[in-house]
C-alpha cells in the first residue's frame, strides 16, 4: 500500500510517499481501507514534534479518516468487513490502509459520504463534549465561540444552535465572517486589535445589551481568553479547548471568585479512552444531526494523496475555512 511516511521530525516536506507493507490487525483492532483523510493543525504539530503525543519514528501521520473495513482482529465485535466507518487514531490515516482500535471505529449511516465522514469526527466530538458535558449548555443561553472559523469553531456554532442557544462568533481574521455566518452564528465580533482584555468585553456587551454571555468556548488563548472571561455573566462557564494563538494564558482567580464563574477544559482523547461508550453515543447523535441536515462540516478543498504539500500549505498559511481532505481512494 502507499502511505506518507515521516522519517525525521520537521515540516511536511519531510514526508515521503512510499510503498509500505500492509499492516495486520491484532486482537481488538480493525484494518480499514482509507478512502478519505482529514488534514488538521494537530497533524502539522505532530510532524513538527510539538504535539502532546510523539510517535516513534518512522510513522505515518493522520488522525482521522473514513473508509471500508477490510479485516478484523480477534475479539472484534463492533464492526465487520465491508462496514463503512469513520475512524480516529493518534496517527496513521495518511495511507491507503490503517489499523485502528475497534472503539475508534464508528459505523456510518448510508446517507453520509466518506469525505464528509472524515471531516465529522474530532471537531464535532470536541465541540459536543465542550458544550454538553463541560459547559452544561441550556436552551436560551448565549454562547461565544472564539476561533469560530476553524473546524472546532464551526462545529461548536452548529451544535450550539441545535441545542437552542444564541451564538456569537469571535474571529481573529474578520474577513472570515462568511464562514461563521454560514455555520449559523447570530452575531460576529472581531477578536483582533489592541487591548483585547477590554475590547472583547465591550464588543460582547454591545451585542448583548450589556448582559454578557453564559458560555464561552475558548479556542484561541492569549489575551482573547482574558477578554472572553470578562464578558461572562454571573455563574457563566468558560471551556478551554485550545490555543491557536500559540499563547497559553494565565488567569487571575479573584475574577472567578467575584463573578461565581467556572473555567474548565476539554480533551476529547480522555473521553475516547475513559468513556468509549459515551463517545459512541455522542457520535451517533452527531451522525443523526448530520443526516437530518442540522450539522455538516464544510469541505474547503480536497487533494490527491500525492498533493499533500498543497493541503498542508492551507493550514500553514492560516487559510482554513473548513476541512481539508486528502482523497486516497474514490468511493464507488
């Protein structure tokens, strides 16, 4: 089979498209013919050696994809050969086949194409647990989503609308407003400029008649975190999802005390490993929303496997407005 192999940490240019031996599934594992794989910012970090999980070299990057089950190892009962599945792994989907733990295989409804399935996993799972478990969102509440034009931001906007919330999309690149509007945002605010500690709070107050927001899904970090924290209502909840700015903020806890607010975090991988049954129930719910037309992940562009540099350039140039897909095999 063909796959993108990394022999030395660095940049996507270090990858090489090689012929690789077909892997065999061990007990509890599934061999999947990968048709489509999503390219994400964490894949770039993994190639650079900056992600929290650092595989031994050489390895094949790629954290999510979709395809057809080719074979199963002993003890696998969740899927059978021929099933259409969405998969997530720490690495390995940038190849024509990947071995996946069975709890990371999600059987797809027939109505969802494989390229869309490859885009529906990590972002929507992250947003789901941020909103449902950590923020305990309720219908009628107001939610601020920062970094709203990225895949997790898009998923958070759409799910918050499904759950009956009013959504404010925060953008560090105002030219991406159309992405947030198409996802369903009710309001859009600018997260760029100076003195964001005050500016973000003031912009939130301007669109909420001074009330502030009940929930913040915070993806950017840096001074955006501080401004968003100050825009919370009494008993508001902020969920830390990531730090796309590259700056991990520090928090003054007196503000948490004075406003009775809660600051929590979400790590999708912990649910995957500790609560796999809950993860599958959540993903089934996301699939249902997709089939019903309530959510979808816009596919910004797709590239052949050999054009992987072009795919990563979209990530590196901060041009993301949805998901970037590698086409590995066409769905019949």
